[in-house]
C-alpha cells in the first residue's frame, strides 16, 4: 500500500481543481435548497394557520364519516311518555323500511290504561309530567284550570311497549324499561335512573355525561353509539356493508333473499300486472331512490364522453394548426407566431376558466365540460405537436421532395410517418388524463359525475354514495389507463411505462 | 387482372413480394377504415348523448352564448384595472358589482394588498406547498417501487398500487372530505392536491430511478454499504436533477389544479372567479382572468427556464 506525501496530495489537488475547489454554491446548494424548503414550509404553517386548523378539527367526525363509506346505521328509538308508556320507532327513511321488526330488537308489549290530554289542550299548554297521573287518580276539586284539563283529557286502553332490549353485538345490550335503562358493554354494566338522569355508581369510560342531569352519550366503537335522555333513548347500531344497494325500501323485492328474488323473477306471479317481474326488478334497481344507479351511470358516461369528445376534437384541430406553427414546415414568421401564441393562450387560460365560461353559456351539462377540455387541450396538444414537428428528421422530407412530389405529398410521406405514432400516443395520454380531470371540472357545473359527487358530499350524510361513485371512477380510470397504455405501447413499439 | 399488369416488369420472386405487399396494404386499409368508422360512430353517439343530457341544447343555447360574451364586456377598459388593484370605481352604486375597494387587505394604515393578489398568492402557496409535500413523500416512496433497488415483488407491487390509487382518487372527494372535517379554508385543498401529487410524482420518480446507472450502486455494494447508503450515495446524486425537473413540471400542473380546487370550495382565487362569473361581474371576472393568465404564463416560463438549466432539452419530452 502506497502512502501519499503532502506534496503528492497537493499535486493531485492542483490537477483536479473542479473537485477540490468547488464554488460556494456547488458545495452548499443541496443544503441551501433544503433549507429554503424548510423555511418555506414554516412560512406555510403560519400562512395557512395549520396548527390552529388541525387543533380545532373534529377528528371524531372524520372517523364517523369514514365508517359511513362502508357501513350504515339503523336507529331504533324508544320514546318514553311521562306516564311510563314506551314506543319504539324508526326514522322515516330507515334502511330497514317501514314496519321493520329486526331480531336484534326484542320488545315486550302489554296494554295500559292511559289518559291523554286532547290534541287541542295539549297544544295550548304543555302539561307538567305529574298531571297525567293526577288525572287517572281522579283528583277532583283542584284549581279550575286542572279541572278543565281533566275534562279535556280522554282515557283509553292502548297497547304499549313495556320493555325493549336492543342487542348491538355479543357483549353490548341496552335494556329499556320505564324509569330505567340498563346498558351492558364489554363486561361492564351501567344502570341509569331516568327520573333524575343519574347513573348507579361511576360512569364507565364508554359513557359520558356533560352536565349532571343531562343526557348520557354511549360510545361502543364500530358497533354503534347511543344517547339516553329522560324521555328518549336512541340507539344507532352500525352494520358493515351498503344498505339496500339493489332494491330500496319501496320495492316489492326489498328484504327478500337472493333466491327468493330469483324465483320471483323466474317463475313468480306478476307483482305488477303491466310488466314482467324481470323488468320490474330492473326498473327498481335503476330507479333505486337511495343509490340512483341510472343517474350515477348516466353522469359517469357523461364524464367519459366529455373526455373522449373533447380530446378527439382537440386532436383534430391541433393537427393542422401544428403544421402552421412549426418553423420548419411553414416558413412564415407571422403564421408561426400567431398559431403558437394562440396555443399559449388556450393553454394558459385555465381549464377552470373555460369550464365556468361554457357552463354560463351552454347551461350545466357535458357540453360545457367538453368545450372546456377541447379548448385547453387544443392548446396543449398543439404545442406538443408543433414541437414534435420541429424536431423531425429532415432527410425524409428532402428525399420525397427531390423526386418532385407535391407539397401535400411531401407532408404525407415525408413528415407524417415520423410523427403519427407520437401524435396518437400523446392524444391517448391526454384522453386518459382528461378522464380524471373531467371529474373535477364537473364539480363546478360542467357536467358529469363531479357535480353529483359534490352534492352527495355536501350533506355529509351520503358518504356511502360517495364511496360508490369513487369506486366506479377508479374502475373507469384503471380500465382506461390500461387501454391507453396498451395502445400506446403498440404505437410506439415499446412499453410506455 | 388489373393487378397482374402491375407485375409485368418483375421477376417471379419480385412479383410474389409485390403481391404480398399489395395484400398487406389492402388489409391495412380495411383496418384503418374500420377503426375510423368505429371512431366516427362513437363520436356521433357521444355527441348525441352529450346534447341530450345537457341542460340546454347546443343550438338553442348558441344565441345566449353570444349574449353572455356581450355581458362580459366592462363599462370601460380602465374598470378591469380598477377591479384588479381595488381602486374606487366611478360607477359605484353600492352593489357588489363595483365595490372594488372593499376587498383591500391593509398591512399598514395606508398600504394594502389588493384582494385578488392576496388570493392569487394563496392559490400559489397551495400549489407550491402541496408540490413540496408531494415531492417529499414521493421521494421516500419511489425507491421502494423501483425494480433495480427492491427485489421483493410484493413490497414493490404494493407501493406501486398504493401510488396508483393516490393518483386516481378524485381530488374533489379528498377536498370535500377534508372540508367536512377541517371546516372551510385552504388546508383541505392543500391536502387534496398533496395526496394526488404524491402518487403522480412517485410514479415519475421511480421510473427515473429504474433508468439510473447502476455502476455507482454496484461499487458501493462491493465495499459493503447498506441499502440506505447505496441509495443515498449511489442513486440520489444522479436522479436529483430529473427529480427537480419533474417537481417543477408538477408545480405548473398544481397551480392549475389548486385554482380548480379553489372553485369547488378550497378558497383562493378559483372561488372568487366562480362567484364573479356566476353573478356576471364583467370587470371583476376579466381582472381575475388577466391575473391568472399572467401568473400561469410566468410560472410556466420560469419553470421551463429552470428545467432547461437543470436537465437540458430532454426535459421537454412528453411527461407521462
């Protein structure tokens, strides 16, 4: 092993000044650029108030919304009248449909003699809770107002719920009887006395009560959650999956198993005498009021059509214009500059501006989106095409010209074979990428599935519909990606990836 | 028989070749014609479908189109600049159409930033910040997706699919979701654009890495360097210029993307543009369009200049 003496080292250093005496910028550029990015990130932290926004964000809601993508809630509600009569109801648009009797909600019913104030009297003044009991006890001789109230009340025998037992999962049950609620969750038991809203013992971690005597909120994780109030216990049980994906609750096929539906379609009697069961089932699927399959598919097709027509027209217009813009093909400075500046203008006026502009002009719908894509992409494709034309090999043109071909024939046989695969490949690439961007310009009103997505998200309650549409969009994008890549690699003769 | 006359001047083998060529070109013509016919049918069908499902039919709406263009002409040319710089308008009648000075953002007693410049800065910041975030994560992910650095098919496939999903996931949904969680403001737009950028840059990056020269990496492997050291000293120096070039290219795209996201509720200049076009405020709209046009051209030119310096002319190949 040889060792270098200082003189040899100096000699080497002198021979390679580029390595040993690099400028300040060369030595520290990575550090400077990285430092610049870090400083800029800090500035953005302040500019967007990121710390504040993240701190005040409601992350529990985020979890619920995410769970809504792939699951749904059923909301049984037990209302407890002051006299102890209970009633079990579901909201109007329950996924179970009207008159549902799920097996995880057990109820015991019984008859009860109730005295209820008349509708008119109930409206004029809300009676205190004890008044009903006084009335049944026959408290005559009270104040005149009380006597009037009793006179206005009617007594009847009614069938009411005596006890409701709601099972959320193997370890979680909510048992409601008049006066108290017993909740069991993962081995712990909570008993709530409804008359003064107090719990026996301390509250388990999954139950919270913000103010003494106020409502108690129960959180059971993914299984669901619930709220206990003095006159009302509402439970939400969460189920994995999409509810009523094929048939909505108004459909005669709702709630039937696959084999039942199939046998109805195959050999059942006509449910609607006007049409066969098959076409009825298909109609019910298409016009499903929750999932709106037909509308979603139409909007998705609009998005696809927008991208297809927009890109195709852009290619057809950009093609001749690119020949005018290419310096080596059209030898006129004015026509080169005019077309190039036109391309720049079309490209730089953003797709958003064109989309808003055409939405105002044509009304909301795919025509606006199509025109927006057409205008923007004429600029982009024109620029790319003219650059490709300026980079062609001139020998082929010269060869064709030298045998006395007409100008058109020179372009056709001297230029086109060189650039055509590239042109088609670029058009395909833009077709594919426009399929993606057409979604978002749709959201400003330019047609397609974007607006439908945006409307579904605005209510914050239809996240499962959003998930459905996103899934469809992803499938379309991946399929088109595949088609476009396959075509492009055939055109270019090598894998495009 | 007409074909045979063509072959007169050929030898027997020449005639065979000629016949083959004729057959091939005839078949090719049939395929081209068939392809064009399919394209034509698809186009006609698409146009019909688009016209049917549009709110207004194309030919019915065409006259209104020119009305609308007429509406977009301001009262006088200077109005556009008054709107742009928040100067008081002589036509001010208290309506939102002419209330330019109300958008002023005062820094000191008398010095103010015009509203549109402030919002444009917000949009630019959304674009730049999310491109940086996208680059950081794309940089971290891309080496795991490159065939020449990761032998494990499973890991590589997983990272690639992950990036594909990030790229294909509609930005508008990301923006909408984070708007619901984070409430109004530019941050949802930043997150939406960033997530998309991670996927897009990650893909471009790993393709660059796969095309990198492996000699440096082999040398480091020979002296026993770890995977991280091999990547950091063997691969990163040669791919960095290309990465920066793609970063700039993405920045151009993201300026546009953040304008659009702004229009669907993400703040910035896009939102103002949507409102002013919707309400028919001619001067305001033109001012915003002018500002956007100048900004986009400036960003494009700057990025093109820097990319040319970084990697030379081949930065201008079609970016895929």
